[in-house]
């Protein structure tokens, strides 16, 4: 490592950008020592390889440190968080009906052991292991059908009396992957239409499965080392497949949660009634619970529609309940992204990435004009406009990322991607061309999966309470997988010097962090921001930091603009505020790249010269890496296969801060 980059790493530590990320060489050395000298296979200096730094499809299993990456505690006497903890809010095991129908057999305990860094056997028998453990984790199996799948596969006599379930049982036990996949697709369609056989909707199947889910979370929760959450997914597929799913996450332990039964869509598909269920839980137990809506790109315009679920007008109470119980929004996951869309942000050159925009979960075509009600950035702008009408901003969402894996294996790293379903694990060497979701007139193919995402949380310690509290205050950032770290502060009194030393301390003292709110008046003279990002210690350099602004003008119209704030190299802004692309070092023949371009970290100060103190505004940060190989390129090289030219091989991974809101 050269002196310049070493100095940069030291500077990052000094400003506490990421106390849980260290020097690349030091991390390799520590991994090697903890693994008895075998850790040298963990990463290769400054580039990724086709084999990758993790257990790959050939069964190689390097020996990383088997403890979480961020287990050191908050420095004594520090009033603000100095560490980012990484985890996944969206993980299904074989206990979810659709995952089990596809052949997944891993259990919640398997998923937790994998997240801790242990090697497990995948659903197809491959050795699987992370290059480094997570800091926190949760299992979010579907409440609908929880506990059903094992009984179905085993041929429970009560279920076998139903001809549809008997046919599914035969398909699942046939060994024919296509028959199993067809049965899974039929289940999704029938669930979305409310036509599932009545026997599978009986809550008696759920009780034992939920108790075991809670027990597994409690077994693996180790405060200060590895945090687990008790959670489930509430799976609304309204109007035949409109995805309005939510992950419901408790701050509490088994004493409050083990005896309850999770809400199902067999009881209601109205999100407002979910919030009422959450409030009733809190009122009864004294506990706390939040929900995270999934990426809305498959909701057919229903995720951020400006009316209640039943079509009636929004109310103040409705807006307050949504804002209270849903602090975060899933910006990225395996099924694409929900930041924005080229049709909504035509001036944003980076809005065209991981697009799943052809319909809902059963690929029912999108209604005209639905895009603007599916994506995070338009919702952030709309929420400010609606606040004037409702008294509360219902769409004041922070940034969340999760995988939505249905294998029990959370693998957002492209060189170790195990796919969404068992049928799309790496043992399927042509998974890129394997149907993932099918509808009457369209299909999503395997290559359209994204190896994404994860979430970083700025918390005072690695405990269930501290991390949950950080989620509630939106001090979070989402990434498409890499563990790059990101800081973002807004205020009225920052100066350029504040970005150069003690940035984090000054950020908290003089302003608000990501997720915060700033209140001004007509005399407010300006708004300023401090931003900092550091590369994943095992990953690629950074291309640029951008600030995305949305605002509402005096006529109630919304606008947006993307600002390039800090970037690597000697590139210059043009008259339109654009900079040239960073270039690429990816070798598509070997699936390798180098860090000869980009910077290890970027730190900057930004003042909005177009700020109008009379206009509501929202700002968030987007960080781009330099180009790196996509999982499809790793598969192509490993398996020595050719893929269609339309299949993307290279990508720019990214991270998103939660926003900062300004209100006059």
C-alpha cells in the first residue's frame, strides 16, 4: 500500500468515518492470524478474481475471522455513534412457503450460522461461506403460510385431501426442478388472488414455526458481538401481484414476542391495518416495532399512491401512522432498485441501473403513469408536498437495503452470489438463462437478478436496542452490497474547514446527521453539508460522491437536481456540472479489476448555492464505486460459458444515505 493511501486510511480513522473498517493489509493479517495462517487466501491485494475472496462454486473455503467485523464497543463518553454496523433486513429460509416450494431446506439456524461466518452447505449441497461475518442479522420468513411447507412436503393427510396441495406435494417430491418451480409460481399467483386452499391459511401451522423462529433469534443474539432481531415479512400482493410487502421488526425479546401470532394477509391486505396491529402490540406489551416497505418497483404504482388502500382520501391520521411505523424504505435488493427511474429522472445519468420495471410480481403490465408512485426519490418530493395538505409527511423515508434471498444465504457480494432461489444457486451453471419470475406475457430471467444489498447503521453499540433505535432515527445508509461507509451532515453553520478535521464531531455539534431535520425561516441564508465516504476495505475504490436534491417550489411543483460534490482523480466539472466517467479497469476475460483508478476515500463540503429558504427541500448522498465485475461475469469465467450480449457484465456499485430534510 503506497504512502498516500496509507495516509488516507489514517485520516479516515482520525475522523471516525468508520471505526469498524481498517487498513486492507491489516485486515488480511488479522484474518490470517485468527485462521491459523490460512487467511492469506481471503483477499488478493487490490483486485477481485474469478474465484473471489470467498467460498465459491468450486468449493474453496478460505478461513476468515469467525467473529463479526465490528464487535468493539463505543468509546466511553462519546455522545454520538462512531461505528457503522452492517447487516441484512430481508432474509428468507426454507420455512417461507415460496422458498420451500422451490426446494430450499436451510433453516433459520443455518442462516444465522452463515451470517456469523461459519461454513454451511447450501440448498444444493455446495459449501458456502462469507468472507467476513455480518454485525447484525434477522430472518424475515413470510407470515403467510409460515409452518405450512414442511407439512406439505411431508404429505400431511389433512393437506393431501386438497387436490391442489396433493399436486404440489407430488411436484415437490418429484425431483423435477421445473415442476417444483411451476408449483411455486402457482402458489404466488393464488396467494395474490386470495385463492389459496383454506387449509394452508389455518393459523395453527404458524404457532410452532414462529416460536422456533423467535427461539433461533434469541439463541444467536450476543450483545456487543452479533445482534439478531425477531422479525417476519407481511406479504401483500394486492390486485393480483402488486407488491406492497413489509418486513416487521421488533426491538423486543422473546418475553414479548414469542406468544403472538404474526399478522397475515389472510386477515387483511391493508397496510393501515398492519400499522393498527403494530400499535396494538405496543399498547399491550409496552414493546416497540417498526416496518420497512419493500422496493416498490413491482407494486404497479401502489407503493406511494396518494390515497388509502381502499381508494379513499388520505387523512392526517393515516399520514401520522405511516410516518410513525415506517421509518425506512428498501432502495435496493435482488429484485432491482427503487431509487428512481430514467423516465422520472431523465437528467440523472446514473438512474438506469438494475431496472425491474415491466410489471408486478406476476408480471401484470403496469398501468400508465404508475412509475412515479413506485420510486424513493419521487416519493421524497411528493411527501413534502403532501405535508402541507396533511400536516405530516407520510413519505419521510430513510435508506434501507436488503437481499430478499430465499435461500437462507445472504450473499450480496458478486463473486459469491448464491441467487434468490435454490434453483438459481451457482450449481445451476446456466442460471443466467433460467426463468426467475414468469407471467402470462413476460418473464424475468436469472441474469436480471442483482447481487444486492445490505445496510449500514450508525449505532452507539452493537445491540438490538441501539441498532433498532438507529433505524428509527434513520441514521442508516443502504449499499448494493459492498461495505463502503458513508457520513452525511447538514447544517447552517458549516465551513469548508469542518470537513478537514474532526468532521464527525463538528457534524453532530453544528448540524444534524443523515435522517435529521433542519428548520429554517425566510431569513435563513444558506444550507451546507459535510460528506465523507470510504471504500470497502476488501473492495473497489470510489468514483464520486453526489448529493441529490428534491424541493417544492412556491406553486407546489416538485423538482430535483444531482450535484457532483467530490470525485477521484483530476477530472473537472463542465459547464453543466457533469464530470467525465471514471473509466474502467475490468478485464472481461478474467473477471479481474484493479484499483489503479478511483480513490480510497472522498471527503467534501457542499453549499447549495441555489437554496431558497422559503422552499421545502430534501437532500441525500449517493456514492459510486469504480466499475467492477458483475456476478454474471464471474459465472461466465468460472463456467467457461457464453452469454447473450444483452447480459450486463460490469456495474458500478453504490451507496445511499438517508436524507436530510429542510423545512422553512
